[in-house]
C-alpha cells in the first residue's frame, strides 16, 4: 500500500506530498517546495527512509527544497520531463522574481516521459505527460489506489496558470480532458495548492472544463 500525507509548505501553501511504501517504509517526496527541516523531521518521526524526490514541474514553489535535500541525503531527483529544464536552470531568476533568497541548484538524475514507471519501495507510480502549465509537466498516478498527484495542472474548481514562459492554455485543457479525465471519475487527486478533489467532480463542476 502507498501511504501519504500532504504537507503544505512555504508562503505559497504548496502541497508537498510525502509518500511511502507500507511494506518497506521507503519514501519519496513529491514536489518539495521548501521547509527542508520540517520535511526531514516528518520523515524521521515516521521512521521512513527517503529514497527519492519526484518532481511534477520546474517552478520554484514546487522544487525549492530539492537542492538542499540532495546535498544532505544524496538521493536521486526524478522528473519532470526535459522540456522543463530551462525552469530548473533558472532557479536564481525565479527566486529574484518573487523576492526570495537563492535556493541551491540541482540537476534531475532522470527526466521522465509518458508511460514510464517510478517506484517507491514496492509501489509503482505511472507517469503521464501533461504539458500546458509548463511544457514539461508530468503527473504521477497510483492506479490501484485511484490516486493522482497532478501538480499545477488541475485544481479543485480551477486549472493551472498558463501565462508563464512556454505556458499554453490550449495544451493545458487538452492535457486535462484527454489525459487525466479519461483515467476515471473515481480518481482522487492531490493538486499543487488547495484541497483535494476527484476527476469526476471536476469534470462535472469545474467551470474551466465546460
């Protein structure tokens, strides 16, 4: 079983997910946007072994703690897709744009593509390519538990912004309607910000999908 908790971090209230395999206690952080010490304390308190960092996309609010975690734990960074490399290479500029302190740089150990699999202990996450918010955005899906980690593609009652460099609203909506929603109405998703929802609820009620 894949266990999980959501840890909103930083002033952006970004939903970092700590996920772990119940059989092995091996864990991953999905989108560690900041507050490194708080994340590590949560992992230690639960007796988990952090084995990787998984990234949905390259925006600072989702990757801000990654470089520091890598320096401290020497763990691999997996994702996003290589189309987001320019965002990760521009972390300093992103920090300046928001008036934030510079964060440590990093380079992902593995770029992801549609259809690949990522393991957390004995659990498997499927990778779906969902460009639009950024050109290299990916989504992680645990099929048997009907659970998705969607980053900033889809929100409860909203969709991701597309006014950043290389954002594309048409691609964003296409990703949602043709990649995510067909996975099933019963899938619960963890968005990058705000409360969880289901694909079915958003299909019926999200004003941006009508």
